[in-house]
C-alpha cells in the first residue's frame, strides 16, 4: 500500500474534523452497557451509567431536582456551548 498524497491527507483531516464537530452538537444517545446498566452519551466527555433501579430513583425525583437546581442557580457554574 502506497503512502497517501498530501491532498489525500488534507481531505481525510477535513473529513475527520467535520465528524468531530458534528459529534459535539449531537443529541443524547442511550445504550445498554456490558454490565447491564443504561449509559447516556452526549452529556460530557464520558458516558453517565446507572443501573435500572438508580435511573428509576432519579427519574422519580425529577421535580425535586428541578426545584433544587432553580434554588441554587446562582451558585451553579455553566459550561459554555462549544
């Protein structure tokens, strides 16, 4: 197999950069992990993985979580959109 030309390398870099930038704005993605947990991708660099019971507890506390976040909004940091 021959070495790629500089033009081919530039095209490949542009293709990979476009894929990377599209991943940053992607929607949330859910998967079942190898150990049987539910992993959420797209929130940050690493997935958030919880087991069924943990997700049910968290989802059951959504209203309290929303109230807590609103009450503490002034103390919370925000991550700038990338």
